[in-house]
C-alpha cells in the first residue's frame, strides 16, 4: 500500500467522530430537561420567544436551530437522543453522509439555542469538524461499513488547517494575553487546582516541584507554537501527531475536559498515512476494500474547500490584520460563525490564579443554614474530585465561570435559585445533597469561598481533598415567594 494513501485514515476518522458525536449527544440528553426544559434553568422556549421578538423573520438565519419548530421538554430530549442514534448509525456505516448531516443539524440546534451551557470551544470545534466530515463520508442510503474511501487532497488540507489553527492559536493567545504566568513559565503552578473540574490525579500533579511545572509550560509552548508547522511537511506530520496527542492525553489524564482532548487526538488521524494503520486493519474481523479519490474534484467541492481554507487562514492571522480589514470581512465572518463551520480557538489565554467557589445554602429561619452539594464541583472538603470526562456536567462547569463574576451579571444563577425554591424535579438531580428534599427552604443564599488543595499526605491520611476560607456573600439572602 502506498504511503500517500489516506483511505484507512478516513475510515478510522469517520468511526471515531461518530463516537464523539454519540458521547456528546448522550451527555446533553441526560441534562436536557434540567438545563433547557420548561422547569429547567434556562428554558429554550423562553429564550426563543425573546429572540423572535427582537429579530422577527431573520431569526432562522441569525439563530439556526430546529427548536424553532418545537421546544417542549419531550422535543428537546428527543432531539438529543435522536442525535445519539444517528451517530451510532454513522459508526456502523449506514447512510453515513446523511447521518452525519443530521448530527450536525441537531448539535447546531443545541449550540445556538443552549445559551450559556453550550458556549464552549469544543462544542464549536465538534461542529466545524463535523461539517468537514460531510466531505469525507459516503453519501449513500445503504450499508457501507467495509469500504475505505480515499478523500480528495483538498479535504485533507482542510483538516490540516483546522488542526494547525486549533493548536497554533492556543499558543498565540497565551503570549498575546500579556499574562505574566505564561511568560515566566509559572502557569502550571496554578492550573491543576484552578481548572474547572479537577480529577483525583490533579492534586498530586499540583504537588510536583516548580521545575517540573516550568518544564511542562515550556513544552506546552513547543507543542502549540512549533509543532503545528510540522504539519506543512509530509515527513514530519507523524511527529506532530505524537506531540499533539501526547499533550492531549496529559490534559485528559489530569482534568475533566469533556470530549475535547479525544476530539483533538482524533483530528491527528489525518496526519498518519495508511501504512501505519495496517496492523490494526489486519486485526479487524473483516477486510476493507478501498476506493481511490477522483483526480479532479467537483467544482462545488473546490469552491467550498477554498472558502473554508481562507477562513482558517484568516483566524490564524487576524491579530495582525488592520481593524479596517477586519470590519470589512465581518459580514462574511458573521455567517460562518452563525453556522459554526469555521471558528477561532484559543484555550487558557490567561491562567486563573485562585479558585472561588459558589456554595448554596438554605434556611427556614434565617439563622441556621445548611449547604447544598452538587455532584461534580468542589463543595464537601472530603469529597474526591471526580472522573467524569468525556461527559460534561454543564451546570457544574458554568458555575466555575459564574464564581469569577458577579451574581447580578449571571442571570442563569438567579434562575437556578428560583428552581431550588421550587425543588424542581428536573433541576434538583444536579445536586448530590439537597438538605431540603421534603420541602424547599424559606431562604436561600450563595456564598463565595476560596478553595485550595490539601497536601498529598492529608489526602492519603485523612481523606481530606480541599481546604477553604470564606470570601464573602455572592448573592443577597433570597426569600421564597
């Protein structure tokens, strides 16, 4: 088999992206009613009504979502489970192109209507990569599990650009942010205990000596700023894939970043020629046939890939483009961002150097207060950080961001407390401890604490993972109507 063939790469990639879609949809489905249902924190129906009042007929273009055609509780949950089913069919090679199209449309619907809870970069990345997958998957209505289709070189180039953009911009934003912690290589001194959802390995990584953390930070810059340029040369692409995958595995092993790291690793498949996959295909219980790519692609494909490639180049260079040019390009940028088919990226631009946590408390007399505990975020000092990836508990994640801001600026936190007053059956399952399960409290408040890891000795000896100190009140005391 020729080393320049990528048919097997495409076969493995489409199966893996189908699994990521499935994981993402199942994760959304089990939270859908509590986050967006009629008794949820941010009901989609109320949001769409407000958008319709402001945008009128243009709402379908400004906020492309299937939820314009229905947004009751069963419709929202059904859309998520339907997406998971389509992803499984795509994995099995059943009408694969059409199944990926349905996955894209359904996930885009959640991202555009999901408000604060669907605003993460990996959601946008899944949509961008999912859209490019439409150029790779076979468009048949039948069963096509046993054939590996060679993608056109222009489509592979798009995946290279997305991977380059993802990694390179993650390094660039760290430098351009002006954060001293990145420049003096101390960022990893803070990362493990201030990240949104640490896991049980995080405190032990945090306890490693400073020289190790500085080496980690320096290596991060090498991977994000230098290795992307290896993608440009066929003979060094595998080396780039090893570096990208290694960094992603380290992040996956020491934190809970949903499916993001797995999606990055899956993108690296495009850097690996087919002969690397032959031992895997030899182990399969069936043999794969291969179809070559056409020498001359359809003009529509060339047009689409050219436009998407130019947008990826634009995102990588926009920091050095004049404001006048950026303003001129904005109408086109707005269109592709509404559909999330081309996006900017840049994770951890600034390093958070403390860990404020919102703790909810209830009372029936205003004197004796009892704490609520969420399932995944830090609360009880003796609860171990969870292992939850690739699932994303979106309420717990978003509370990390809310703690860095103010109560009055986080409307959804106010809504959450309203649902707590109601003991909403859709919202309260997000809590591992509800001290007012039989009857909601008369008063609620949210307090802000600063959390830090204990030492490994305290963890192994006392089972105590966290220590905290009160910073002050996050919300005023609220009284049940």
